[in-house]
């Protein structure tokens, strides 16, 4: 009988070399470009850890790695692993752990356990999303199960100032200050004595950061561009569309213009704006959506957009399907090229998940396939994710349910 081949070790010596080279190159750049101050974790010792961090910028993984000696193995979504040869290079250099976004992924858990057994340090953002609002976002309580499975010391890692320097919805960096550091270590002996809700509360509270306050100056001539990727609700006219330019954003329905200040605060031009920050505006938008009945929004599209449509072949590539697809969002479905010769329909009853990626890409998980919409600069994926989860809440009988997908 043929013996089964023993799998190669996940951890390779080259990962340490790649980490050290990245540190030499990226730390001076990050100090200059992000105003970054990194506190080294001097108590690290030779132990592996499970690092849990709040998620603010596209380079958070580099900031985390700067605090630790040796390689850190990050959980990364299928989008990173579906870019052909580029993904192959990333795998070879740093070996991230693949995970399917917005889906339960047993293989990711197995790979985490494998890395832990080999003595590797693992890092994950329990939010699963970069924040659009500046506050630490929703976390799934399932993170507690992973903690207990891995049995590693848990590091709670704070990233502060990232939302001010580079909000998720923006294409530009502001001149400002960032600070990253280990805020707490929870030893296995400590969390063994905690019930699951208590451990989850400790993680949640330990990673909570609220950057809606005026806590510094973040200087740029393009401060409000492209806030419309996150905002689609006007307090004066309801669901709407917006257009930003430089430090201002304007509602296209009522014409009111709001300035986004260097202190991250909002000011109406010629009127009193009811929200002091983008976080307050974002929260009000969520409340307005929760008050809707999606079953009453099935006859006429709530929003229309255009985007490039591709299919993501996990861990391989992205297959282009349509260069310019017309999306229509209803309360219970998304349609693509509804009036064209080859229409597509994604009923929310059949969609298994929906996710916003990067600044403003949209993934729809339907029919065992991953459909990705890569749009123009002003596209807002948040509304699609919000409406999908609003419908799921209604279907479960959870009217006005809190979670709207982000």
C-alpha cells in the first residue's frame, strides 16, 4: 500500500528573510508617508502568538509585522490569491493563509492549526473588513472558537490614526500621525477561565478604536474624495447619490454641500449639518436602512450602476466576463444587464454571501461561483451589502436587525 506523502512545512526560512527585507524598505517609507510610530513588542520572546488587530488601512499587515521579530502569517481573502503570477510570488515570499471572505472556511482553520503547530505567529483582523466609518466594526463571535482551538497567547494590537491618514473610501493619503502597538496580551491560562461571551467581550473592547473625534490634523487638498463610496443617505432627502470634489461632497438630489475638515469633522455650507463626523453620518445611514421594508422595494430599482464584471476563480485568476455591465439594486435582488440579450439575476434568496473588497469592489457569492464587480471610482458597494443583509434579517424575522454586512 502506497504511503501518503507528508505535507511540506508551511514555515520556510525564506519567510524570515522576506520579512526582514520588507522591514528595511517599508519602515522608513511608512514613517514618511503615514507619519507612523511603531512600538516594538519587546516582551515577544520565542513564543508564537495569535495577533488580533483592528483594520484601518490597506497596509495594516505591514504595520503589525513591524512590531514583531520574525515572520507573521496573515489570513488573506481569495481576492489576493486570484491574481495569477503576482499571487504566486506573494505565496512564495510570505505564505499568507487563504480564507474565503464572508464564508465559513474550514480549510483556513486547519491551516491556522498547522502553522501554530509549526511554531508560527498568526495574525487576523476579526472585523474581516477595513472600517468605512473610522470605528472598529462588527466582529463575529466565532473568533473565540479559533482562539480556543489554537491555544496560543492572544495579542490585541491597536492601529490608531490610520482612518485619518487613509480612510477606506479615499484614494489619497493625508499628512498626519499614526501609532501602532500591542495593547494587551491574554494568556491561555487567563482565557481558559473565561466563558465565551466574556472572552469575546475582552477581544471586542480591546480592539475598539473610535476615530470619529477631532484628535489631530490630517492635511490634504482632497479630503472628501471619494466619500460617496461609503455614503448613500442624505438626512434631507433619504436614499441618494453623491459627488465629491477636493474637500467637499454634494448630494445630487438636494444640492446641499458638506465640507470634510482637516480635523475629520463635517460642516454644512450655508446650513446646519446634523452629523459631526463621517462615523455619525454612517451610523444614521445604517439606521435609515434598518427602517426600510425590502419587500416594498422590488418593483423599481433603488439604485443603478455600471461596472466591469469578472468571475473569481479562487486561488487562480479572475476571468473577465463583461466590460460594462449595468447593475440594478432591488430590495430582494441584483440584476445585471436586465434589458440586454443575456441578463443575469442574483436573487437574495439564492445568494450565499456578499462582500465589499478593497476601496469599492463588490463580490457576490451565487450558484457556487464568485462574481466580482469592479466599478468606476464613485461606485458605492456598501449599499449592495447593506440591502442584501437587510433582506436576510427580514427573512429570519429579525426586523431592524443590527448587522448589515460590514
